[in-house]
DNA sequence: TTCGATAGTTCTATCGCGCAATGATCTATA
DNA sequence: TATAGATCATTGCGCGATAGAACTATCGAA
């Protein structure tokens, strides 16, 4: 414990926790910026991703997957439907529920989202070597595992970002 | 680039950016939880920390340091003053401005905040060896530097956290 | 003294969010 | 078949956080 004893490291800048929070918020905001040219918010993009993996599930099922309130899900779906990216269809087996499907435009948009995501990741890790990237990924995954974070639960992305200057 | 080619890593769970966002939000929320027994929010605690380093500066100066709106600063200062942790004093040289000072209670509270911060950091990094912690810190600092993040700009902490079940 | 600039405060509009109530529909049971 | 309770989606309402505009007091300069 002599290498980095937290008891003598009161500088928040050298704290893992602080750095993670700072980077997390910054990167989330940055991703929002990168998404703007596509006319999407983070949540909307996230929903598109969830949808491909779960095409045809009910709104509530998707909402649960995303960890969002059913009420919000209505609004979120409204927006994506208005954009023509998602389609509500009555489930003939249970006409209470709306099954959600990606439209063709939605699939195309998802491809663009994936491209943005790739560019985003590349920009973030541009300063690292491949080995460092792997190292970092492994460490972060360890932390995430320790904290009981499953891969699919996004707690909450900031809707907008002030610009962080 | 054969070790972790982003072009063939579409799984967001293995993305550095995604992990950082996920961890950042989770850890910020967790810190908020740890702060609750003290009766403080993250922003308030953050302001106490900023204040020790800048005792006697004007509200606006502190606001700028923290990257918050002057309007918010008024409210923030109000709260801390109501709690008896911070004191507004008129600056005799310029009676428009309010110089901010930590009270004795504020200094005591700051010590508790630091203790919580230490425990928080320890809990986050409990699963890492000292060497790994150093490695991770170095990598994160590199990223933060690459992103142009100065040590003092907290873009925005979430006021509360749903619990993330 | 008078004028423009500045620090802090207050007021107000906006936005995101969750809870509760509602209508439609399903399932179970008599 | 008919009725009761549960479930899905939707809508309405209010709360809390926030930023921008307007206001007051004070400063510095002409």
C-alpha cells in the first residue's frame, strides 16, 4: 500500500473515483455532441441499440431492459416514432401491448449511431496503445464487476451537456 | 491494432467509453449516497473543498472555479450558510462582493467529507492491487489530459441517484 | 455628481422526471 | 357467459433543478 496510499492522497485529481466521475460525465457529454448531427439524443440512440437486440418486444419489456420508467418510455417511443425510426404495432396475441420494431430508416440510423460510437471510442482512446487499451478495459471491467454493474443497465445519461468549457 | 480493434468490437460493454460513462455515473451516485449521512449533496461538498483552497474569494470567483452559474451559486451559498458551514462577509474594499469563508463547523464538516472521500476511494479500488491502482490512475490521467480536462472543472454531478437496483 | 460596469440577488420560464389516475384489454373464476 | 382483478399504454399533474432576464447596490471614471 506504499505505492498509492489513499490516506496520503487527498488531491482529488489523483483519485480513481474522481477521475472516473470526471471522465464519465465528460465522455457522456461528448457522445451527446457527436450524436447531434444525427438529430438524436443519447437515450434515443440507446433505445435503438436495445431494440435491435429485442425486436418486437413490448414497450414495458424494453423499458425494463433500459431501466427507464414506463411513462418516459411512452415519450421516448413517441419521439422515435415521430422520427420514423421505430414503429408501434399491436400485438395480436395481446392487444393491450405495443410491440416495437425498428423501421428501415431506424436500421439505417442505427448503423450511423454505431459508426459514431466507433469514432467516439477511437477518439477517446486515441492516446493509448493497443496494449494500454486492453489493460484499461480489463481494469474497468474489473471495477464494473466489483460494483455489480451489469452490462446492460445504463443508470442515466445526461440529457444535454453545457459544453464543459 | 490487432489486440483490440474497435472495428470488430461492437459490444458496448467492452468499450472504454461506455465503461467510463457507466462507472462514472455509478460512482457519482454512490458518492452521493455516502454523503447523505453528513446531510450534504455532492455540490455542497465540492464547494467546501473548493473553499478551503480559496478562502475569502468572492462568490463569483468561486462560481467560476466550480463552473457553475452565478445564480446557482447564490442558492448553493444560501444552503451552506443555512447549515452554518460557510459565512458571507462583505468585502470592505468592494462592498458589492461577498467574500466566502468556511466557518469552524465548515472546517469540521470538510474533514468528514475528506474521510468519506477516502472511504469512497478505498471502496472503489478495493479489488485492485496497489500496482494496478497506480496503473489505472496513470491511464485515466492520460485520458483526462487528452480530453483537456483540468483538475478543477466538474461539469455536472447528478443531484441524486435512483439507486440503479 | 453622473454614467456605465459589476456583484449579488430575485423572478420567471423551461425542462426532465416520476407518480397517480384512466381506458383498453387480458386472465381467472363462478 | 359474466364478472373481477390484473396488466399495458397513455395522459395529466406537480416537483425539483436550471438558466436567463430583470433588479438593486456599489464601484470606478469623467
